[in-house]
C-alpha cells in the first residue's frame, strides 16, 4: 500500500486516547517489549532473508545459521552468536543514520592455506556473513553481506586477501513524510593493524546509474587473480578512501532517494590487501554498514496529503 494511506491512518489515530494501564494489572506485568516483536513468524522472516540473498547476489547462506536479535531499538537478522561492536542511531538534521559494525575474521583454515596459482582465476571465496535490520522507527531497511576471499599465487611476496561487500536499502511503508537518502558499506583494518597494506580496491570513482536501473561492474585484480560482479542501482555511489596513505579503509555510499518500499537501492565495494608471509593470525576487518533516513523537503505551500517525497 502506498505511503499516502499512512496519512489517513495518522489522522484517524489522532482521535484516539489511550487509557492508562492500572498498576499491578496483567498488562502492566507483561514482559518488556522487544524491538523484534513486530515479526510474527521469525522462521519465515529468516527464510525470506536467505532467499533474498540468493536472488540479489547469488550467495548461498543457510537458514539454520541465522537468528533474529534485538540490539537496543533495532531488530536484526544475523549469524547466530554475532555481536556487533557498535550499533545504533545518530541524529542528524531532519532524520538519523542507523549503523552497525561487526568484526569479521578470515576463517583460520582458509587463512593458513598455501597457494601456487600461476594462471588467471577467480578469488577463492569463503562463506559470507549477512545481516538485515531496520531502524527503531521502522522507516528504513538494509540488508548487507561481507565475504572473505584468498588470493594466493606462486610469486606473491605477501599473503593476499580480498573482502567484498554487498548491500541493499529502501524505505518502509507507513511513513508518508520520510525517505531513505543514503546507505553505505565500509571496510577498515581491525585495530588499525599496521601489517595490512592495500593491493587494490573498487569503486575508485563515483558510479552514476543513469538511467535508474542501470547495471555497472565492480572488480579488481591482484597478480593472476581477478574478480568482478555487477550491481544494479539508481542515482550514484560515491567512494571515499582513508586519509592515511596505505591504510585499506574504503567506504562506498549510495546517495539518492528511496521513498516507496519497492525503491530498492544497492551499493557495493571490493577491497584487496596483503599481510607479511610471517603473519600468523587470521586477518580481521571492521565491516561497517548503515543507512540514513530523513524528512522529505516540502515546498513552501504543499497541497494537502500530496506525497512530495515521491517527486
């Protein structure tokens, strides 16, 4: 249902007055509400999540490996046992940015593998870690996956890795005067590890999706390895790199407008980096992602109930 109907619902709601709950009543003694209470069938929600990841990015994840958890005011589908190191909302003019950060570590078995590749081939990708959540006000939604890859070859002077990030975002129905205007993915070295050095990254320049629905490639190469995938979106994706030379810190931000729930927008990025061959630990990165929702910009004298956000 289009958001226009939510204004009618809002007008009706203003005529209702809620009676206070008497102290000691059954209602007052109920379990405290959770940010995830609005999800009735959690198993079905996880199945939809798994199917969406396969449809959008051709990635295979298993429903049994995921759970639904509340993090403060946000509700997330996430790998079982995952614990964000940072999450929440930051107020900004006319709206807020909801973000989540996790530490993602290369699987130990893959990190210790030796390689002798001498011909061009794709990266050896590992099982992805995927997340889905919405903000506490249920205005915006985001789904994101991060995936490690190993890039070993005979002449390499380092142990070489890749990390690719995918994300979709859109506004949710029911908020007539709000829209999602940005969503991003970012990778940063965990603990500012000085052993991690850049090899390659993409995007390096702004990607313009004109017309809306255009498909553009994202890819990189290191030695005999090359990898790429296509992303379909609207508006533009703007990359930003670390201000510190040599630090593999990349953010790719979609910037535009998503007002209706079907206005799904995507962003993505690839990073490749190396560590010394003497490096014994499995490398880790901060995987950051988030989206911004804000009030629509209204003309000075809008017509009643007209959805200017959708223009």
